C-alpha cells in the first residue's frame, strides 16, 4: 500500500467516525428531550385552572355611568359604562399631563363607552374606590386609592399620587354587543 492509499483510507474512517459521533449525540439529545417531556408537561396548568382562564360577562344590565366589579383569576375587574362626558374628558387630556402616557384609544377595545380594567392600584396592589355609587372617585372622576392617595382618571390612567403606572387593561374582546370575554 502506498502512502496516498493510507491517507485516503484514514480520511474515510475519520469521516465515518465524525458522522457516528454527530448521529449519536443527536439521538442522545432526542432521547433526553423525550425523557424530560413528561416532567415539563406536568407543569402546564390543570384543566380546572384553564377553565378559569376566561370569563364571559353580560354587560346589558350596566347603565350609562355605572360600573361593576367581577373576579377574574382572583383579581377584581372593573367594567364601566362611561358617559359621553367621561369619554370626552378622557380623550381631551394632553399626553404631557400624564405620568404613564397612554391615549384613551389605546385603553379601550371596541366601543369607547366600555372600559375594562384590572382593579388593583399599581402602587401596592390595593383596590381603588370608584365603581360603587357614592364612592370617592378622586380628583379626576375615575378611581381613588385611599391607602396612599393615587388618583386615576376616567380612562384608568394615573394622574396624581405614588402609583407609577395606569390601571392595567386585561385581554378582552366583545363576543356580542352585550357580552365581553375576558382572558
């Protein structure tokens, strides 16, 4: 055998060996993934938890200027049927006057008269007043957190006080004109 034949033969063996290493490592990776899958899958939420992931709310009985509070995922959700004056007030605010700059249009889905918010103050998680008749609605006619003095406007935007962010807007959509699906 010549030296050239040995070199070619050694190169072929090295190529086969590299292929076998890569194939073995790939199969080990696939096997490890398949072995881990049951452990990862068991971390997914249970069916009863997923059932609570969404809630449908009939809003037909909420009169103009009224609001309700429902529970979703253990959190209060404010649903307000805003008046034309509340909408005009919310739309008329200059962004420069806001702490957390969002337009009213960015905070509503569908008709502007319906506002849906997560009802926890963004300062320390208290539940602001302003949904029940007779509640203190703060200086801006929206919600007021008496614990530390945060004032929210008719769009749920922070206007005064220690809260750093606007009241959160949950994921929601109108199923019909009178039915909202939250989640």
